[in-house]
C-alpha cells in the first residue's frame, strides 16, 4: 500500500519544525563557544518552508512550488554543511555555494518554464544533492573525529547518497515517473528516505552539540580556568591512578612541586592582571618541555604540581632544568621558580608521602636562595 506523497511531505515538514525549535533553543542556551548551532537550526527551517511549498503544489504558482521549493531544499542542505564546518572550527566558505545556488535557480527555471521536463529536473536536483553530500562527507571524514554523533551523520549521508544514486539510475533508465505527487511505491520510498534523512541529520546535529557541551563541562570541571592546567582535584586523581599503575607494574613516577618566586611582589608592584599573565606564560612554557604523558596542574595560588610518569630522579632533573631554561629566555613575562622534586621509592609508596617530600624539598630550595631545584 502506497502512502500519499503529500502526507509524507507534511510529515517531513512537521519533523523539520520540531527539530528547528529544538536547535533554536540550543543555540539560545548553549555557550557561544559551540559554534554552528544557528546554521543547524536554520537548515530545518528552510526544509520546513520547502516542504510547505511542495505540499501546496497545484494551489500556488510553479515558481513557488517547484523552483523556490527545490532551491530552499538545496539551500537548507548547504546551510547544514556550513553549520558543520563552523562547528568543527573551519571557515564557512559561501562563495562557491552562492554560485551553485544561482546556477541551479536558472536551471530549475528553464526546466520548469522554457523546457518543462520532470525527469531532467529531478535528475538535476539529485546530482546537486549528491555533490553537497559528497562535500560534507569528505569534510567530516577529514575533520569530524570518530565519536558516535559524527559517525551517525556520516552513515545517514551515505545511505541517502545511495538512495539518490538509485534514483538517478531509475531516471536514466526511464523510470522517473510522471510527477512528484504520483502515489507509486518508488515515490513513497524516495520521499520516505528524505523524511528520515531530515530527521536523522537534525538529531545528529543535536547529538554533536550535546557531546561538545559535555566535553566542555568536563574540561571546566577538571581544569583551572586561568592557566588551562589541571585543577588540584583532577591532578591528585591522576597521581593516585599513576601510583596504582606503579604498584602493578613496578615502575613509578616522579613529582615536582613548582612555586613562582617572589610572586606576591609581582602582584603588589605590577598588578594582578600582570600576575595572571605571568601564570599563564609559566604554564605555556612548562607544557612545552613536558612529554605528552606528563601532567601539569595548579596546586594552589602560584604553586604548581608536575606529574612525570615512568620518570626516575635523573629524568625528572632534566625536566626541571628545561623548565628553568625556558623561563629565562628573555621574555617580558619570564619568572624564576623554585622546584621540589621527589621520585617513587617502591610499592609501599603513598601519594601523601611523595607530596610531603616534594613540599619539603621546595621549601629547602626557597631557603637556599630560590630559583633552583632540590631533591628529596
């Protein structure tokens, strides 16, 4: 039994409206750092208007129900692609797509008024949609990552591309049908695939934005907002995990307490904004000399903790020397630091004991004249 094409088009419009509302609320309440949600919200709105125009075929002029309806469908798909680019931190290059819109408008006008041909019009529209989908698929494979929401959108795009390819083959073989509203099985499948695609692309956008929000909230919960280093709670958790790993495999970490010398005087004489800039500069310079597995965190105020997995005392001393060197390169925000260093001593080791030794070594470095490393 074939469904009425108008009913299915109306269903697509309803779904577009619901997802547009959801995405518009997300754009309003999600942080501005999550970009692209506005374009994702605009896309289903354009699809909604397109479906309304398609559904009114025969009641309104052809330039609305055919030319404009097709163009809004194309524009909505391009807008969704631009939203994806913006979301993934890439520039939104509209110029070639604007030319595409101009060209497709002219072709639709010709195939609607000057040389009316339903099969050629549908075939041309199918090719245009395939081009946009290929561009988005190529972009997402390069920049999208491997998380579930991205993979979901990629699968939806791939499936609809397959449907469009079958549609194009049917047109070439003379099975295009006579009209979009023809109640045939083929039209039912074709419009049904469009309905599902509209829904799933919108759901994919919601899931991608929500996943990004979760990631940002997790980052805020574990990182210092000024220096973007781990906060104290997250850093101590990493230290506990590393000691548990050391007890299993017998190769433990070193830790360093790092304190910026005379930092109170910097705040008092240069102001707190300058002091904040010094802290940020210190964190950036220190990260540059650490390995990927190492962890830097703000322990409190101007005091930082460095976790060095699988590093003995000699290796940790080398890191300390590099920290001193990178902070004496002549930059206006360079500072002197005192470092207290200690290393794992065996399976009996506890984090409290290591922190106590590193703290004692740090104070010894302060008492011996600052800007040096002491080992405990």
